[in-house]
């Protein structure tokens, strides 16, 4: 009997291995999924989620084993191991990215990047991204080279709290139940509560749902729950365990491929790859002979798993910064090169940096040395980011400076023609250039994405509030950008201007789908109805319609809105959309070594959606609207210069600066004087 029990125990020990080659293989699969998706090689999602469950399982197994052996956890040893593994690569990546960013990227982006780098160095960037409403999958050049540190931030926050929480819960569970039932219940509650929070928040605040620790911690807790169940899972029938691992690997890959950029994330979709990884881990606890380990355990995956951390750290900054380093369009071959080059750099980092810190005899033998070393690396990185933010001068392009002539902006058609002639050497002072990204209109109101109803408020009234005639300016952010112009216009013509605007919301009745929301922009539909009802009750003298042209424009949608506005009895004015550069004008002007003439777009390329633009114009004219073509105020002789009359025309890739808008009062005034005079 004793011999039988001994044999069973030996078999159990053999199943519960200290080293799991299938997990090393999963680590390789996870990083290949991440890099493939980011670089556009294969549209497969869920790699980070697989990494979360792996981290939870490995850390949970390590902590539970130490608790079983000693009844406690040595926080010094635990955090020393984490520092030795994570801090060196993090410090090198953050600092190197800062240096490359200073050399190559726009000075305006540099400061934002360094703020991100500072947040990343203290493992809090996920909260910064959540608060900023960052769209992780945006493809508009807005991504930060430190953005990928969001997942590492969540993991490191988990590493800070997990050992303390686990020790406390194990102690309480033994005290109350004499087993670990309470630990299992606690972890199950965390998994369920966090998943539910992430699922419900995805539709209301997608960035917070995506980046928040509270909505992602369930993925790590799920891994810890698997570690807690490892003893039980190891008793599984090996044949069944093998089937589960294969089903898990298939689930991981298939669900990862089914997720697209339009899938609301995290939502429920991330559960697919994560559960698939969990099945591989759970089945692997029984050490089946013919499980998925047969394909996961191989020299290639083992090697990729070893360098996976460095590959994750390095591929994203290269992907974001490389377009600024090359003087041509960034294509698929460049993305593939980034994947390969970052992998080679990761190999160098692994052997030259990571292994030396992980295997350093002094750091291993004396845990406090590891903690101090990691702390010193982190502190040095923080100091470097602070210096970059507050001490290092911006690397402004020398060619963007000019005479200190007054910034007058639009001064009639000749000023635009002169700007075209001087497009290679625009007359703009560095002070004016530095101010341009924040040079937004100071007059008029605009609702953001969330409001579903227009509410009148004081800042919506501009111009002459006591004016006898009322003009409504109705549209989206391309309507709001005219605020300074309509402020001056209302003052000159003694007209009250009421601004009714909502970001990304066309005044015409079109269906709009937003990638950052992952769904139809229903808030726009309800807001538009509310705004039209308000305008009808206000009975203004003139209604100005202006907005960014939507690719989903339809004649019926335009007709519905213009007929509703015409029914108010107001005179209608249709202000055509302003030219759309599609790239950040201040960034272009500021980049060192940039051919500044290339910051001047050609007019045949800069008019957004010309067919839909013509459709809206036709419908406006059919409903009696006076049409003002904005192009002559921005373009001449086939070019649309970035600087006109010493003034930067746009503060980003789409919206004109407040200064340039203010200079356009004379451009609008003749038409509105006639319209208001009747």
C-alpha cells in the first residue's frame, strides 16, 4: 500500500513539472501574434491577452510554491527577480527611444512622447492612455512609441500587489476553511467582476476599458486561478488533457483571427484567445504524451520565447519612429523589416543585457542588491525623461525660421499667391511655430463624443450677443474651427452668432461609424435630432452649414437636413469644407531637415471626398443656400501652403488655427453683409 502511494506521488510529481516547454512555446506564439498584428503581417489579435494569462500562471505558481514551502513570501526576493528581468530592458528601450525621437520626430510630438516615457518608466502609462482617450488601433500617426508599455504597466502593478494579496488570502482561507477555498472564491470574484466591468465599459468608455488595470486584471487573475488549480488539473486523464490542449491551441488561433479592428475591444472578444491559452496551460498540467506541446516544444519557439521580452519592447518604438527616419512612404516591406530588425536587436539585448542581469551571481545571492539595482535603473530612467521634458531644447528645423514680420494671415488672394511662391521658405518665426499646435479657436462651443442632446449654454453665443439678427453655425469640428472668424464677423455686423457643433457629427443625416468606438456613432444621430429641434425653436435669421465631408454621404441624408433647415424660414449659407491636409502641418514645419516645400499640399489632393463634397453643394444650392467656396482662402495655383501671411494655417492635420480663422473675417464679410441685409 505504501509502495503504491509512493508510485502515485512520483507520477504526480512528474506531471507537475517545474519547467513547462509548452508555456515557453505559448510565450513565443503570443509575441509572434503581437508583432504580426502590429506590423500588419497577419491580422491576428489576442497576443497580449495570452501573455497576461501566462504571467498570472507563472507568478501564481511561483508564489504558491513559496507559500507552501515557507508559509510566507519573501518580497525582497520576489521583487528582486522582477527587477532583474524587467528593469534593464525597460531602461534601455525608454532611453534609446527618447534619443531617436529627439533626432527624428517633430519637436511638438517629442514633449508628449517624453511625458509618455515618464509614465512608462513608473509603470503608469496605461492610466495616462486611458485618461487621454487613446485609440490603440488608430492609424493616423497619433500613436506614441511608448504606447505598448501599457500592458507592462498593468503587469508591474500586479507584481506589486499580488504577493501581498495572495499571502493574506491564503492565511485567511486556512484560518476559516483549513484549505484554499477562500482563495479560489476570491480569484473567481476578481475574474468575474473585472471581466464584467471591461465588457460593460467597452461601449461607454472604450479607452478606459482597454487600458485600465481594473478591466484587465481578470486576465492575470485567471492565470493565478489556473496555478491554484494545477494540483487538481494534474490528475486529469492524460488522453483528455491532450485533447484539451489541442482544442485550446485551435481556439487561441481561430478566435485571434476572428477579431478585427472593428471588434469592440476588450469586450468579450479577448476571452477567446485567453481561454484558448488557459486550456493549453490546464491540459499541460497533466503532462499528456500527445498534447499541443508536441508543436509548442521546439528549438525555434524556445529561442523566440527567450527573446520575447526584448522583441516586445523594441518592435513598437521602431514601428512608430521608422516612418520619420525614412524619406519615402512607409510600406509593407518596411513593416516586415521592422519586425526582423527588432528581433535581431532583441537577440542582442537578451545576451548582452538581460542574461547578465538575470544570472549575475551577486544580484541573485543578495536580493536587496537586485532591488537597489532595479530601483537605480528606474530612477535613472525617470531622471532622463524629466531632463528630456524640461531641459533638452526642442530640435526645431532651422529652415522654419524666417523674418520676424507680423503674422497677418489671410490678406486677400494675393497673400495666398505669395505664400505659394514662398512655400520652400515660409516666413514664420520659431515663436509662432511653437504656439501653432495650441492655436485653436477661442470662441464658440463644441460637444465631444458622449453627449446625446444639444444643450444651449453661454459659450455657444459669440459675436454680438445683443445683436438684433441671429446666425446659427451648425456642424462638426470643421464648423467649430471657424469660431474666431464668426466672432469678428458678428461684432462687425452686429449679429448674434449661435454655434451648434459636435465633434465628428455631420449636420446632414448620415450614418457614421467610428473606429474608436467600434460601432455606429449613435450619439451623433440623437444629438442631431436635438440640435435641429433647437434650431427650429430658435427661428434664426441665417443658418450656416459647414462640416467635414463624410465618406458615407448620401443625397437623401443631405436633403433631409437641408429641407428641415429651410422649413425654419431662415436664409441658408453653405460654407464648403476647408481643405484637408491629412498630416500635421506644425509637425511638418518643425521637423529638422524636412523639405519645407513638401508641407505645401497640392489642391487636387487636399480636397477631401470631392464627389461627396459636390453632392452636398448641389443639395444646398437646390434648397436655396448661398454657397461660399473656401478653397480660394487656402489655395492658389494648384497649391495649398502651410503658412500664409506669416501664420500657420492648421494646428493639426485638419483644423485651421485660431489665428488664421480670425484673419478670414474679410473673406466672409461681404457675403454675410448681403445675406443679413436681405
